[in-house]
């Protein structure tokens, strides 16, 4: 149950990270070709949000008695 809860919270955080990355991409403007700053908005932000969600999900588990 702990693993399923952790993955679920991680996926929920990933969705938030994708939305935040999309907002950063739109604010940065769409260039004609790929630029290095786009790695942050497109890959780093969602990955960090997913990892944060997994960490929170793993730490917040309470054993049932």
C-alpha cells in the first residue's frame, strides 16, 4: 500500500510540475529552434516535482495498527 500511495502522490505532483513547466515555457517565449533553457522548463521542473511528490508520499506513510 505504501508503494501505491507513493506513486500516486508522485504522479499528482508530476501533473503540477508539467503545468508549471508549461507556464515557464510560455513565459520564456517560443523560440524558432531548441535552446538550452528549455531543458529546465520541459524536463527539470516536472522531474523535480515528481521526485518531490515521491519523497513526500514515502515520508507521510503511517503504518496501520
